[in-house]
């Protein structure tokens, strides 16, 4: 190895040596465990907390031989392990610390060496399987969604304790002659509650959730709600023999609505401790049961009566997230629409001036004012003017669309005689060259056909519909303008007997610049007239649509409020 190769991994920076990018990548990929070992505070405190919880559970919560019905150590270990894991070396070190905590707690609580060894193995099996399944089936550890919460609860809380429960039940039967079913059942219930309640609480305590509670009003609300829940739980589970556990449910629901996931998991921790602890102490509504059965009734109440509130909180969190995304999407769409409207307006303004010059030059050329003009040149000049006027009309339409979408179009709603407007449009349409030989009729069904509308904008909309009826439905030979009363307004219809529209084309009809596949046809158009018509009708408080069957023509309708 040359000297340059040997020094290559280190690069001088500001008089110091720092790792090169390649070495930094290696340290990053292999270094999470080292980073975790360099900051051992969380694992050490977790091991100490596990030891304390083991002592408390064995001392106060044993219900089936040597098995405790209330077991918080497993849930705490699972939550801290999942939240702090940084690699295989960290997992090995953390597992060793937690195993030490389990063993120390058992010895301090007075268990024999044999029971201590067996319980340590069973608890580590329980915790390891829970962590493994959670990483496999709920890798995001996101309880703020129904899917994430269900995956975590089913894998880490429901399935994970089964192997350890079978192992502990079998070992206690072999060692002490204990009833296998009672001990395995009590183990499963206790450890399922531990992961489902304490583990979920540990995963729910995130920086974002804690930041929500920093506001004084929110902090006061959390204190009042959780304090009220605690007082009610003490009353229900330690002060009365009446089965009134259902009173806890509305309070949990209120906490889920107001405090979301962090609040409901904290509430479940409180309720679980008081419900299971109170029943094991001989208090509460389960005095008619004995031993493990009394504890099991409290466990069942928490699992099937109260734990579903965690899913309610997850559903609310998911709804909030989707609502935030929808609002952000709406803001982006509005900004994009404003930008598009500004672009259309600028383009239209830029087009109008040069197009006007082209039209003027074409008119002078066609009239011979620029010199002698042959018949071919006159025809070309006429085509130039015609094309330029089409571009000019497009510019005007673009301006109207931009103004309508930006809200710059003002409408003056006044009582408007609808038959009169239809007659004016009929006369104007009859003068069009492509309307020659067609029959245009106006039908007014009833009297008092007066709409609350802007007469100028309404005329613009109906003229657009009439123009389309003549252009696209002209082969039918008839265009009918009809006005009629509806329950709270006036309905206007423009009917043709043309080729009609398929259902697929009807869904695309009012999209800007969509000519429904007729872009290369001989029929002139830009595909923005109907989009503009829809916007103008909506500005007048009305609605617009189409009824059509292929081969039977089309009926475009407008409904406006009556004056």
C-alpha cells in the first residue's frame, strides 16, 4: 500500500482530520449500534424500570401460582426496544440489560434461582418475539392509523405472548405441579395487556404529541380529563360492588376525541392498573369470583371493553391526517389555478395586439390598398384575415376564462325575461352561414319565465350552446330553444337532432381545450366555450348539463333561480 493510499481515508479540513465520504458512509452504516452504546442512558434506565416493575408485579399482582395478572415490565421493554434500536449490536446489548433487569427483579422479589432463571427466559422470549413480530408486521410503528394500530396489537400484543405463556405454563406444571391452563391463561392475559396498553403508550409518546400538550389550555384539559377518569376508576373498581364499568367508556371516548392517541393510551394505563389491581385486592364488582378468575374478569373488561378506544383514537388521527393533506392539496390546487389564470390572461393580452395588426394588414391587402392584388392573393388575404380573427376570438375566450376562474368577472343579477333572450339568440344564430337551411324555433312553456340572471352573460352562454348545436348537430336540420318552469326556477334547453354524445364524451364535455376528438375535423373551435359557459352559469347561481344519446341528438340545459 502506498503512502497516498494509506492516507486517503482521512482528509484535512481546517487544520483537523475528518473521515472521507467513503469512511463516513461505512461508519454510518455500521455505527448505529456504536452510537447506541455511546449513549446508554435509555437502556440502563429501561433495565432499572423493568426491575422495579417486576418486583411490584410479583409482590402485589400474583394470581395464578407464581404468575402475575398485571405485568408492566414486558410492555415497557418492548416499547423502549422498538423506539431506541440502532442495529444488531445494540439489540444484543439491550437484550442483555433487560434480561439482567428481569433476573434482578425476580431475585429481589424472593423467587428461587430456578424460578428466576425460568421466568427470565420466558420474559425474554415474550419480549423478543413481540419486537420481532412488530418489526415484521408493523415496521413503521405508527399507531396513528387504524392499519398500523391493528397490526401492532395483533402481532406484538395478541400473538407474541403465546409461546412464552405455553413455556411458562409447562415449566410451572413440571416444577410446582401448577395448573397449566390457569397459569398459561393468566400469563397471556397479563402480557397481552402489558404490550397493548403500556407498549402502545410508549410508542404514542412522540415529540409531536408532547408538543401538542405544551399549550397551557391543552395541558389543563389533559389534567382535568385524566384526573376525572382516575377518580371515576377508583370509584368503580375500589369503592363499589356494582358492575358499573360501562361508565368508563364515554370518558375514554371523550379523551380519544380531545387528546387523541397519547391521551387514550395514558388513560388505558390508568384504567388497567385500577381495574386489575382493584379486582386482585378483592375490591370492585368481581367479588363473586376467586383467584385467577377474578383477575381474568378485569382483564377481559379492559381488553374487550376499553382497548377498542385505542382504535377510535387511531381512526381520528388518520382522519386528521387525511384532512390536513386534503387542505394542503386544496391550497396547492388554488395556487396552481391562480397561476394558470394569470398565465392565460397574460397570453391573451400578448396575442391581441399583434393579431389586430395582422387583421389590419390583411384587410388593406385584400382591399388592394397596398398595391394591385391578383385573385389568388385576394383569396390568401381573405384566409389570413379569417385565421387571424379566429386567433382573436381565442384570445377573447382565454381572457374570459381567466377572469371567470380568478373571480374577476362580475355578474349583475336582475330579473331577466328568458323567452326574450332566447329569441334574440335565435335571430343572431339564424344569420350564421352554417345555419342556412336550418329551422330554429323558440318554445316558451308557460308564463312568468323570468330568471334572476345577468342578461348579457346569459345571452353569451346560450349563444355558445346555439353555436355548438348548429356546428355539431346541423345535420339534424332543427335547433330548438325551450324555456320551462321548474320547482324553484327556470330551465332553459338548447336541443339539436345531431349525432349525439356517448356517455364517455359527456363526462369530458366541460373540460377546457377538450374537443372530444374533433381537433382535426373541419368544424372550427377551441374547446373552451363550454368550460367558460359552465363557469358563467355557476357565477349566476345556476347549473348546466347535458342529456344525450348517440344518434338521437343532444339537449344542453341550464337551470337558474327564478326572479
